């Protein structure tokens, strides 16, 4: 009994192997029809994600967006450094005809006045930095020089003017616009970085979904092949038996019907595989001549997940919470600006310098006159029909909305992670359980074929055992894919791969 069973199972395994080899040859031949011969490429999840990262237009757009925002930040940071500017009027002409009283003639007469102005100014400005932060004030050094010519009838006059002075400007009791602009630029860059991370994980999830679809179909091929191999083995045995006993002449027909149905399901599965593979190739930017294939190797490692640790990863590694914090801070800056708009404020300005005015250019550089000025300008709003108060209230509501959104996001993340862990544990249990059932179903099929050979059980029992094995293998596949997809869902929600004990983006780092 044991020897005959072993021989049956040996022949069954050979049939399975032959069918698998035939499937691979046919598939590769179809893909390469009309194309130059190429080596098949084994496609893994990691290699698929790597290809997608290189070919993704969205990733490239985000990279350019980060570069652009970094340039904006650099421009804002440059505002904290000294700047040099120059203005030049060279020259300005002006003519005017007007009535003027002639005291000698005791009458008005038309007088033509012409003026010409050459002016140049240069300034070096430096924002005032206090304790590492800008105060929104400026310290600047100015130098101005001009020549002014005026002619009237037969008279000509010219003047030269030279002034150099130091100027200090400081607004008081209003928002620090320079500091706020710089902080907003830093927040914009951080948001771009977070969106880049988010889109990378989205891409991983999309590619993994497509890859797992192909994996599921490829494994289903093996399930169909097992069924076909068992039916072929059974058909051979039935044909041998019916050749000796005409009472069972309908049995080969029954097996042939089951076999043809199995073949049709396999062909349908293969068509779906080709369609899905072409779709994935387009997503990955692969050429039509490339021949990728997915090897459906199964591995189930017990994944232990601490709920508190997973939630901590989801709140810290995933960018959603930090993006909510950025939104709150931006709303707070808008509120600060609204409070300072049209409010009481003071502008302080002080200057000290040297100046000289003379008709002779050569005298401009001797005996400078000292000059200084101090001005305090106060703006006191009196009545604006409640406009400022309404703006402040609106921005305050925006801050509260952002804070509520953050609380909601935190609760949603926590709930999603808990559900992910429950799903992962359930699918893991089902996969391990059904995997053991698959082995049992195979043994039942093996024994039933051997018993039928000895006419100890009817054909229907054998067909039923083959069908049970087929459904058991499909049940295992369903549980295994649920395990894989739930593990992926947990990883994308926490940005941590608990199966490999590594951050998700490090696992798929190029």
C-alpha cells in the first residue's frame, strides 16, 4: 500500500512540474513574440518599487517642488544679510514757462526756466538681529550726491550737494514681518519634504497593490496546475480501469469534463495575468521587450506588534501629525498679522551724518556740517467700523479649526492603526491555519487516488477530494494575501515595517 501510494504521488509531482514548465515557456513565448530574445526578469516588490521611484512623474515633480521651495527659503534667508543698492538719475530735464513780475518794467513777462538734475545715491542696509532673530528694524549707511542746474533767461545757477549718514529704523508694537516671512518659508520647505515622504509611501502602496494582484494570480496558477495534475493522474487511472470493466465507461468522461473546466479556468487566469503585467510594466516605465515575471514564493513569519509602539510610530514617523502642526502654526502667524494690521504702532527713526552744499564742486569735501534727526511716528487708529476686530475673530476661528483637525487626525490615526493590527493578527492566524489544512488536503487526495485504484471508493469521492484540495488552496491564498495586504496597510500607516523591523522608507531606499 505504501509503495503504490508513493509511486502515485511521484507521478503526480512529475505532472505538476511538467505543467509548470510548459506554462512558463508558453507565457515567455507570448510576451516575446516578434521581439528579440531577452532574459526573463524576476520582479520582486523591492525592484518594482525602485523602478517606480525612478519613473514616477509625481516624484520628479515633488523633487522640483522641494528645490523651488529651498530657493525661496534661501531668498528669505538672504534678507537677513547686508544688501547694497544704488539709484541714479542721469540726468533729469525740466522746462517751465511762467509769468514773472519785472520790477524794472513794472509789468509781468513770460520767463522760461530750465532745470537739470544729476543725482546718485548708494546705500548699504543690514537688518537688526537680536538674540539670533530679526527685529524687523534696519541699520543702513547712505551716501547721496547731486548736481542741480537752473537757467532763467540770461542767468545760470548751479549747486552741488553731498550727504553721508547713518540711519536706524525700528517699528514698535506691530508684527515682526521679517521673522514671520522667514518662518513661513521654513514651514513651506518642511511641508514640501513631508509631502514628498507621503507621496513616496503612496507610491509604495500603489505599486505593492499591483504587485500583490500579480502575485495572487501567479500563485493561483500553481493552484490550478495542482488541480490539473491531479485530474490528469486520475484520468490515466480511470482509463486503465475502464478498459477492463465496461460498467464504468462514463467515468473517463466525468474526469475529462472536470479536466477541461480546470484548463479553461487556468487559461482565464493566465489572460488576467498578462493584462495585469502589462499594466504594471507601464506604471514602472518598462519597455515592451522586457519580460518580467513574479515568482509566487510564500513566507509567513509571525509578526509581533506592540499596539502602543505602533501608535507612537504612526504619530511620529508618519507626516500627517506634523503637517497638522504646521497648519496650526501658519494660522497662528496669520492671526498675529491680523492683530498688527491697522493697530496702534510706532515707527522710530534716527539719523546722523555729514552734509555739504556749495556752488563749487571743489568745496564739497571741506568743512562738513553735522546733521542728525530723530523722529517718532505714531499711528493711532480711531474707527474702522469693526474691520480689524472681525479679521482677528476670523483668524482666531481658523486657529481653533486647525487645532480641532489635529485632534481628529490623531484619533483617526490611532483607530486606523488598531484596526490594522487586528486585521494583521486575524489574517496571520488564518494563513497559518489554512496552510496546515493544505497539507492535509493533499494527503487526502493522495490517499483517495490510491484507494480508487484499488476500487475501494467511488470516483465521486476522489473528485470531491480534489475539489476540496483546490478550495483549500484558494482559501489559503486568500488568507495569505490578506496577511500581506494588512501588513502593508500597517506599514504605510505607521511608516514602519514590523515584519522586517525597519522604517518603511529605509526598506525601499534606492
